[in-house]
C-alpha cells in the first residue's frame, strides 16, 4: 500500500476550500496547480526576483564570438615551453624472449648494424609513440640507456638519423610487438632510426642518477624533474638542455 503524505489527512470544509480558491485567484493572475486531499486548489506561482541593471562593457572587441572556444593562458606571456632536442631511450642488453623471439638489443648490437644505425621499433606506449612520431627530429641527441639489467644506466650517445615513420612490426603476426587492431591504412605505431655516436666516458648508473635526483628535488638542481623518475614507465623520454648538460658533466667526475 502506497504511503500517503501527511498533508493528505487534513480535512477542509467545502466553504473553506471555496474561499481559499477565490482569495488566491484574486491575489494573483498567474497561477500553477497543486493538490490537497484529491481536490484541485489553485496556488500562486512564485514571481521572479527583480534584478538591477547590468552594465555591459562598450569594448566588445575583447569578447569572443558566440560558440567560440576560448583558450585560457596558464603561463606568463614571457614564459615559453622549452623545445626538446635531447632524449633518453631505453633498451635491454640481455636476452629476453617473447613469443620465442629474443628482444635483446644493447648498444653493442647497435654498433654491429650497417652504418651503426637501426630502426627503434617495438614501442607500444602512446605517449612514447607521440614523441617518436611528432617530436623527435633528425640530429636530435639521445642517451642510450641499458634497462632491465643488473645495473641499469646510461652507456652511450646516439643521434636521430631518420624522423618518425610507420613501425612495420605492428603488422607482422610473428613479431612479439604485433598489433592485430592496427591497419596499414590507419597505423598506430611509429619509430625513428638511431645512429651510434660514441660511448660515454664512463657508465652512469641508475643508482647515481636516483641519488642526485633526490638531492636536486630539495635544492632545485638540474635533475629535479628528470623523466627517468617522473615518467619512469616510458621507454622514450624527453631530456631538457639543463639535464643533458649536467649528465654529460658526470662523465668526467668520479662515480659516487
């Protein structure tokens, strides 16, 4: 049985109801309908509050057109985003098999390629893909980083030899990086060609970089925002000019 609102139990005589109707009809012309105990009683509609005049600027040139999106500035006019021209790229120097194929590719493997140049295929992260496709330009410098090994770290310096183009491995069902949802008409994944330049004067291990990153977060040093720690999952990472110069300076300082 449905619950009846308490107001429905009130009793009204016919005269009271008629008087109420007449009184409220005279009080206001605009009315809306509500209900009491099954009887239709006309109730007054609330009138909107009066508002004062609104001042409108005469300088209409500063207002966007209707429906036009407005870009809100998040930086000061004189503050421009640094254009990235340095990178860190991770690769595995030790054997690891996926679908029966060894995905090992260390700096020594790169040095053995024709002209010491190879395509950097197999990247399957969208942000890293965007860097490869849109941001990395010919001549950009790269730290070659050995990952997934006993002592990860930076071991060499390379250079982008060819800008982003379609990664062919996404179409090969036998390749461990095959993507069945990607098509040649609308490819998902891209790669660049990388050329070996030189080995670093010493191996710069992850542990050393991590310790410096911790110190620089407190002091505001060069490695405070290093992508190796702020974007740790990416295999392709942007490196600022300040970070690049500082890491290069570590080549000539004793390992800590």
